[in-house]
């Protein structure tokens, strides 16, 4: 299973260097991917119990969250009182299907899972079960992930906060269906949110992501080989890079496909964490450089994705774009090309008051890709927009090797700032732009 997402140099050609997303080992050894247990089991009928967890020595309460989960039967609720709990919680197997783990949905900051001192730990891990809900908790300082759904079906993550964890804030992998709503992730050393390795399905179940906020992370959103995901009404700002679905051979089921990124605010993703960060920056793979700082939304390979009706501004390198998954082209040409993607009806540059370094970028790889209906577009790569086919479009796109080379050079910039088009941002209520953490006067990491 891959974790850190970086763009790696693979080879030089007369046109451009090849690049790839390269994994770095994570903090935990994960179980092998499999389909969840109990996926065909009947919905429990009850009667259901509420098991209470609280601090102190009250006879009516369990002393730890895990002890209550262990006793819970399908459909039961584990209700956690306000307080700080230093433990790693696991909800595993068919016998834990339909369980609800509930803290304080109105104020998740009052129910804190604390990971300091715990080794190889997630805050909450759902494993091999179905229809589990986690609602109203904060996870911080875990060596792995904050909230993690693995080999699950129809999970619900809502009203969660994930801060300062070692890999991903809120994370679903090898899972079918599910929702992530009304949640926040910040200051995480990889991405704030992640859905990846979604199994292909004859009758797809969409995963719905709505009203999330992701800031101060290496990546706001990463999803290797994710599919059937809708991300909407959310904010991605002050990350190194904003929203980056991608295709990799190191995880199952490439390519990423059939995702919808719509009606989001994607702005100010210029955080140069390499110049200083509140988390430890992981080492990239050999001969590699990170995703370029300053990008709002980028498809690295992929099929039938839509980036539509978003507000994209103040990203100093590029607003939105797509590029071939070059490193897979020689060995996996069937998944490396961009096919049938659309970038449509987005509003760039905040009416000219907060421009992107370049609004739209596309190397012209693949077929059936189109770009149309976007407003506020001032600067593109290529400059003449020759790779942009208007929608609808079928057939081979117009590849431009020099445009691809320009995008690759951004990734190879050792300073992470050479190609940024820097400028001041108009003030936003309650949000301070983040470029260098040492100069940041906004909300600091916990």
C-alpha cells in the first residue's frame, strides 16, 4: 500500500522527463485488502443498546472506548463522553456491523483521541465490516492515520477532526460506498483526506464527500486509483497542493476514474512545507521530487473525471489541469492515458482579484478529453490553448510535448518556488494565507 504521494523523475527524453507518483513506506503494516466480512449479512433488528464511555470510575461507564466496542453487538451505539482518550480504537469484523461510535457531534473538539506515545497506531480503524458510523470525535498526533476505513462497505465518517497525524487525516481504502461529511483535517504530513483503491463495480456505489475542510496539509486531497467519488461543497486551501486524484501501479485497480469534483472552493494552495512545517516531511523515493507546490486541482492520469463548477483562485502555480501518467506509459499504456475527462464551468481568478499563476494546464495527452465553459481564464499552458478541445469532444486530443515538458519542469524545481507567480491575496474572514510556516500568523498546528 502506498502512502506518500510524490512525482518522481524516471527518464529524460528530447521532449520531457517522465514522472511518477512514488510511495514511501507508511507508519503501520496494514492487513491485505479483501472484501468486507458480513457484507451479505442481514441488517440487525435489535433490540439495540447504548454503551457509555466516560472518564473516572463510574460503574455505568466503560473506562475505554475499545472495551465498549469489544462488548458492542451489531447495531449498538458506543457513546463517548467529553474528555481525552489515549488509545487506538479498532472496529473489526462482521460482529461489529452497523455499530455507531458517537462522541460530541456538535463540538468534536471535546472528545479527543490522543495518539502521543502510541506506536504504529490509527485513531479509529474500521476493518472488514459494514455500515459502521463514526461521528463527533477528534484524532490527533497518531503515527498513522486519524480515521481509517479499510475493506469496508457503506461506512459513515461525519463531524470528525483529524490533526497532525503521520499519514492521512481521514482515509478510506479498498472500500465500497461510504460518506465523509462535515469534517476537517489539518497539519497532516500527507493528505488531509484520501479515498483510494476503489474496487471496480458493475453497478457502482458512489462515495459521497460533502462539506469538508482541508488545510495545512502536504495535499488537501489525494486518491490513488479512486473511483465513483463525488467531492462537493468543500474547501481546500493553504495546502501544498489542493486536490490530486492519481493513477499508480503500486495499488490495485488502476486507473482512477469516474470521479466528480464539483462546487468546491480550491484556493491558496501554496504552502511550501519544504521550507518548514509543523510535521516531519517524509523523504521522497530515489530520484524524485514532490508534487509541485501551488496547484489547485490536477489529474495525473485518469478516465471520465469531471472538474466542474468550482471556484479556483490564488494558486500561484496553476489552477486546474491534467497530465499523462508518464511513468506507466511504457509498461501499462492502457491505464496511463487521459481518457474522457472534462474541466468545465469553473470560475477562475476570483473575478480577476486573486489570479492563479496559470488557470488551465493540459498536455494534450489521450482522447475524448475536453475543456469548456470556464470563466476568468487568463493564462494557460500551452499559451495558445491548442490542446483544449471544447465539449463535447470525441477522438484523439492534440498532444503538445513542450507543454508536457513545462509541467514536468515544475515538479523538478528543487526550490519549489521558482515558477510560482506570487501576489497578495484579498482578505478573507478568518483565513490567513499560508506560504512559509515560519511567517504564518493564522491558526497554528496543535
